[in-house]
């Protein structure tokens, strides 16, 4: 078998989906084994500059096809995806090039290996270095050529692992779903007053919404998660850019409405937070159907649905998504409220549900003022089959975990609070990361409690930081005793 690297690019249509589809078809081709996939890079157009920006990636394959047969194969894949070769350097749905083929050099009509001008094209070298840094191109390695290449205008849009869950046959540890995402803005003001202009400082903007925040936390702790979200309009493009800056692998479903923008202002004179959270866009049945179609295609071990429902979406949607995730072999995790939570719990079969105290009281239909009442309500959900595990978050008082085998209550470690925003999402992201990493539920729960407390340490819309989580885990000891994975 010969080691070869194929470069892939696209700048028309759903660029990420087109590249993912090409990888899936290559992986399903006899005599080709896809061994590694690079990060995803957005790059300015080459040659003809009056066209959309490209996404570029590379795959390292093992094959016994000779170079000519391999070329015929990649051309067949291009044609199957609608590629038309009618303009040199022009826009394209997909482009697949043989960058290197072992250490072979080929110079024939229609076939040049290594690919012509590869040594000066950063958009091809960067993904090549991801999958085979020591590949020889003339008298230097790919890594050495990249260090000399002009990388102006190029950025990593999604780190290695972006294809997981998006390419047929590839299983990713965690997939998250956000039906009503948001751009989370935050700032500080000395005082918030009506009528007068309120001058703010320390502005920051983060990609937000429950599932997106869970993906961000998993990423921060060293794990991999694919974020699925409904986005639309100019604000949807901004959300995509923010996710790209954080190297969050994602599949975004376009909708007609504008992605919402939330805003939080911290008033320094009082220590109070003012949070402004719009309803968000109305989503059509066709847009939800497209989302369900994608959910049914992804393959993962844990599927996390988190956040509120957008306007126009029926309350039973999370219950339907839970059914689809379970049929695909995933464990379904839910964090929502109101009718959507009630319907999903009524349908049952949830692996982990994370209600707040007010959400559990609303479901129970009565106040739960004591620890005993809370324990009984959480255990009741487990006994009924609604959920295998219930993680009840209690703010500064910590959290409660109920499973069929045990009930565990942990007090949150004492911290100097700066903002409560994102504590619940940090808890869920860390606990999901722990479960996906093989931790026992008790240890994953402890990791979640530490992450929730760590989120309180950060200002505005920032979530937990890994170093804070590690420190708090060490302070808490058992049952949170478990090392995080290396970055």
C-alpha cells in the first residue's frame, strides 16, 4: 500500500458539506483507506480572485491504486458531486488533487506529482502538514515549505475532527444541537440608568446558545464535539465567524430569519447583571425538517440537545430528536425547559437530563423546598424511565445526581463570583465530556460541578477555563478525581 495525500477544496454551495461528501465517497471506494483528515482552512481565491473564498482540507490515504488509476478515481468523485471543469482556477463545487504519492515524482500530460507549485501554496501545504508533515517535496519537507510560504488571509476554520459525525461511517464522541443559538454580547457600565446613554466598556462577543456552549466547553477541556445549529441572516454569518475563531467543528443549517443577539451588562456600582434575551427568529416546518434530516445522518456516542426552542417549533421536537439519536446508537442528553422538557420526559428514554430546581419544580407541579423533596423528585424521574440519570443543578448550593444505583449531592466549591452566565452550560459540557471520556457517572458529575463553579469565575459571557476546572477538581477530590485529557 502506498501513502498518498489528496487535497480538497470548494467555494460553491455548502462548502463544508461538499468536502465532507467527497471524503465519504473516497472512504467508500474499494482499495482506498482514509487514514487521516486535516483541519479545515478558509483561504482567499487563487488565480481568479473575483470569486468566493475557498475551504481547503487534505486526506491521507493508503492505496494500492497506481497514480493514473487514483487520478481516474478522484475525477469520478468530482463528477459525481457535480464538478464541471470549464474554467481554470474558477469557482467549483469540489476540487480534488493528488498532492503527493509516496515519494514518487511523475511528469506526464495531465498528471504531475507532487502537485505543481505545491511548495508555494500555503492553502495546500497547511492541510498537508496536518496529515503528513514530513512528506518530501523536492529537497524539503512539507513542514519546511509551509514555514516559508505566504499564509496571508488564510485561517483555520475548524480543527482536525470537524468531519466527525458529518461524514458517513465516521463516529464522533459528542454532537450538540442548538435550535435557537445566539450571539452573546457582554460589557460593563458604572451605572445603568433609563433615558440616558449608558457608556459601556470591556465589550466581548461569544457564540452562544446551550448546545454551542456545551461544544465550547468540551473543546476547552480537550475533547471533540460537532456543533449543529440553525442560523440565518447577517447575524448568522457573524455567529459562524465566531465559531470559526474558536475552532469549533460545526454544521450550520440556514434559515430565513436572523440569528438572535443577546446582551448582558454588568453594573459595577451595584454588582448586578442586566440580561436582555430576545425570542429569536421563527422557524418553519421545512427548516426543522432539514435539521431532523441532518440529525438522522450524524453518528456519535453522545447527542446533546440544549437550549430553548425558537418560535414556530412544536414542543415535541426534542422527544423526536431523542428517538432519532437513540435509533442511531447515541445516548441522548437534554437541557431545556417548559413544554419541551415535559414532552421529552413524558416520552422517556433520556440518558441524562439536567434541570434546574425551578424546571424540576415546574415538571413536578409543586415546590421542592427541601433536600429530601428534591432527592425524591429526581429519583422518581429515574424510576419512571424518563431518564437514566438526573443532574439537578442548584446554583451556589451545588448539584444533585440521581441514578438507579445512587444519589449523590455535591456542594459547589467556594469561589469569588464574577458572573453567573454560562454556569449551567459549563456544568453540562464538562459532565458530557467526562462521560464520553469513560468516567464513571459520579466522577463525570464531579467534573461538571467543578466546571460550573469555574464558569462563575469568568466575566461576562465567557465560559469555564480549563486551568480553573483542573484546580477545582483537585480541591474537591473524590468523586471528581479524574485527570482531564491532554490538549
